[in-house]
C-alpha cells in the first residue's frame, strides 16, 4: 500500500519540486528506501552512513515521532502520511547548519 510522504521545501529538488510523493512500503525504512528510487539521492540527506535517521531530521508517521515508536521499523500500513521535517534551532558561529548539510550535493 502506498503512503503519502511530505517532502520539506529544502529537499524538493530531489522530488522535482513536488511537495509530496506516494511511496510503497510496509515500514518507514522500506518507504525511505523506495523514496530514494523515485527521488534519487534524498536518502543520503535523511540517513547517516550507518543507516540511522540523521539527528537533525525528524520523521513522523501521521503525528507520531518514529524515534518514540520503532524508528525505521515503524509500520506504515494504516498511516495516512509520513512527514519529513528538518529540526529548527538557533545557531552559533562556527557550527555547520543542518540546512547546509541537507542542500549539499
């Protein structure tokens, strides 16, 4: 079953400008893997080299943070949507902005 994945503005260059994409999968991890098939390169912006969600990325299944559920193993069978949201925080000179990491090629 397909679930709607909402793409944040700063990552829409991977989705050809589309604000959301329908993606198949039974878990959040499968959905993200399949999302990378239609939005090549987006997975690198969402997951670190160990395959974990980057600490400045929040992913919600409906309104539930996956970190409080089963993380990437969270089932999506009854979900209406998956929302990808970069964390927003203040900054300090000398620290890399999460936005800069998300936008880098």
